C-alpha cells in the first residue's frame, strides 16, 4: 500500500520523450567541444508523429496518438489501411492521460482533466461512429460528468465488457465510493459507500468484489475479505511495509500477494488463501538484489505468463513457453534492443511491440506470433533515428554515500566526448518514495547530453525497487541523508575527474525540484546553479495544502518529513525546508511552476521567489496559467526547455539553440514572471515566514 501511495502522492515529473522534426541550429559561442551537431530541441520535446499504438481486441483496427490541432489525440484506422487514412477520434485541447480499448472493441476510453488540476473525468468514444455534420471527430461521452472529482477505474469486466467499476469522490472529497458503470448508457450504480477509510477494491476473474483495503489514521493498512456485508481482516501491514494484491489463480481460490512484511526486506511474491490466511512462497529476486517487479497474467488460461525484476536493467522470468519463445525470437531480430509487448489481441496471436533502448529511437512493429511475421508500423521519432549515432549511452554506476550506503545511479556522457572535466547536470527524480530512474531512452537526458553535459541520475535512498530498508532509509531524511546521496554522487564524479567542480548544475521536478532548492541552500558551494520544476520550498505549506483525496496518505507523508503537530516534527520540517535557509542560496536559480498544480501549489514557488528577491539573490521564474504538476502542452513544454538550455549555457557553459518558433517565443515571454511583482499572503496559521 505504501508504495502505491508514494507513487500517487508525489509522482515523479513526467517528461515527454517525443519529437517531430530534425534540424541543426545556431550554437552559442561557448560551445562544448564535441563533433556531434546541435540537434533541434523539437526532436526531443515536440509532438511525435505517431505514438501509443494499440491493437483492437480482435486485431481489425489499430489506434494511436497523433497531433490533432497541435495536441496529441486518439486516432484509429483499419489495420490494413495506411496511417494517412486514419480518422481522429478525440479533439482534446489538452494532452490526454491515457486511453484503452474495451474488451469487446466497442469503445475507446480515456481520461483527462482541466488545465492540469488532476480532477479526472472518464470519457468514452465509439471508434466506428461518424462525426456529426460540421464536426471532424465523433462525439465523446463524459461517463463521470461531475465537477471537482478524481475518477479512478477500479476494475474492467471481461465477462461483460460493457461494465466498469469506478471510484468517485463526489460525496466525500477524501474518499472514493465504488460505483458500477454501464458504458453504453452511462448509468452509475452505487456498490459500496466508503464510510470506513477504504483505499482499494479488489475483484476476482468473475467480477466478484472479494477484497478491500483500509488504511487507518496511523498509516497501517488492513486487507479485508468481503463475506457478504461483513469485512473480515486477513492481512495487515504497517506504514513502513507494503502489501499489494496482483490477481487471482485460475480457480479464484487463492490470490497473488506481493509483500515485504516483517523480516522480509525485498518485495516477494506469495500465493495466499483468503479464507485461512495461509501464505505460500512463490518467487523472489534470485539474485537477492531488488524487489519483485511485474506479474503478467494470461486473460484466457488465467495462468502466470512471466515475472520481472528491475535492477540496472529489467530481467524477465518466463512461465509460459510460447511467450518465452516469442520473446527470444524478437531478441534475435532486434539484438541489443529492449522488447516490450505494447498491446495484443485477446487471443494473443497478434501483438504490437515496442523496440527501444537508451540511445535508439523507438519503433513499433506488428508481430504475428503463429506465423513469426514482423511488419513495421511506425517510428514515433523518425528524424531522431537518422541521428542515432549522436545519442549517448546510459551507464549504470554505484558509489558510496556519506554513511557508506551504496547508491545506484546512471551516468550519461555526451557522445564522442572524453569523460573528463565536463560540465554536469545532476538530474533528480521525483517521488521521492517509490519511483526510481531506470535504464532506457530519456528525451531530457539525451537533450542535455547533446548540449554538452554529463548527466548523473542518482537513485537516492527512498527510491523504489531496492528493498524495504533502502526505501525507508529516506524517512525523516529530506535535506539530510537523502540529500547526501546526491551530494556524494557529485563528489564521486569530481574525484573520478569526470566533473568540472566549478560547472555542476542540479535540476529536477517535484521532489527533484525540492532537492534542487535543498542543494543550493544546504550545499551552496557545490553547485553553480539550479533548475527547480514544481518543487516544494516550504514543507509546512506543502502539507497544509494536500488535496483532500490524499487523506489516506497523511501518516505516510508525516513519516517521510515529520509530524507538524509535534515540536520535534516542526523543528525537523523547518530544518528541511529550503525556504528557511533561502539566505544561504547564492547561486542563480530558475523556478518553473504550473498555476493549477494540486500537489505542489503555486505558493511553493512564490514563497521562495520572494525570499530570494528580497535578499538580492538572482532568481528567474516561469509560471503557466494552464498547467499543473509539470508542463504538458507542447508550446509550454518547448518554451520551458528553451529557457532551461539558455540558462544552463549561461551558467555552466554548454551550448544552446538560440532560435525558436514564433509561437514558442511569444509563449515564453508570457510565461516569464517579473519577480518584483510576486506577492504571497500566508494563511493566519501558516509557518511560511522565512528567517
């Protein structure tokens, strides 16, 4: 439960890995010494030509994301048709959070919010419907037409694909009631009124609600068996432990439970009898290094297909011989690349696979498994593929932190450049508890590398996947040992001669933005500058402004940063909040914020901007009135990265692209805030006054 809360509460900032066109542009006069051409930022952050492909359940159609009026929307075509014959199905003015086919192929479902406020509604569109006169897209129906709710899909029926079970927090903003939703009519029927802190609903293969999860005010979670109207406790974990239901065995008799309760350090897969509570060990990492990862199930046989573990890279353990044979065949066809089964027909005879890697442009292929037939479908970034030789490899590394704890990380050095005395960008992931950086293609990493920087991505303590001890070692260590894990990574690169000690920048989003502020405030001599993207500056106001539907995770949050209702907690929070050490910040800082961010609100940026401004420190500020926790709209995203690369070039001497499209230039001017005009009015009881 805790890992789920962590990922949900403080999700890492998602950076788009998409591109549209290739171009070589002007360099600044202080270019890094490399033979690689300066690649247009649009290659990395513009819209892809095509992305997110999915086969329909019967394989007759393929859907995908493609720009429509400048925004990525859902399109569809018959599989045999060329892509230029596809029809747009949605006309959203904001990028969607995701989409999927229903099991019968009658509808495509998608979710979206309003300007980044994360109040989600669920929509359905008929892919066979014709647009009304004068329209270019068919009508989409809002299946949860409620204001200020965060709809969550809890279960989709295979037996009756017209049925979904959704969670809605319309009655009580803090808790989600369970509803049955009929997609064809939009009818909603209340199934369970959540008056007892229920945080999860688990269904078996036959759509029976079998288990519920309850989280108490202390953060302990109890798994409950549903016997009629009675809820019977069968398994309990503390706020520092995890337990996740991953499905049911073929007869619906036993559940698969992933847990690290008690003496277990690594998340481990068990089979559990819900009647007796008996646990049977199934699998843990055979190398004893990382948590149990993915579990893939066969929708038809209900058997386990594969399990996976992610260490430096992801390894699969196959239980199904046919799937294993398919995977090995594809590995032979695409040596040195990673293979992902992106979507499949219901009978698993046809697949859409993604072929990708750290320094490769991804490709999508159709795979007919019985015939061993491969047909290329699309390359989201075709222009990037033409310049793959200028992309840089991502290398796993390890180093010791201040207390000797081994920190896993990734290092990327610009292509064709000796790893010696380089300007470095420390890129800190969000979360912090649960998410982690992984090996693979990253648009931001490759963009920074092309500009001449080495990039360090530390998986500091509290990062997920490395066991319970590593995860919980970050509790009450914001700004302390967690920050040391980043600091000692920089020291490691300096000691190795890789980093120029006078040209190190720190950058990140969400918690990574916090770490940027903390790095500049608590180790001001280490960094030349920082880029804070939607990062909290004052943990007091961060906790005061959490959305109501985070209530189940309040104890979890307090366990990470301190309890503001106690003197000890207040002291710890004050010490960890960069706002109260703003007078120690001496290096230039760029702050980027979305005005509608429900997680890290605008006040977090305003407070630190004012504190630095009033003390005469250099601070720049971008604020988007149509964004939330990160910039999703293409023009905002392009403007943000144009500003970032110019800022980094000025401070640590990389190269940058001077030119930009007119709409991006105009939007960047609109995003720039005159810091002299920033104001902030704290609540009466707010602990927001900086020293």
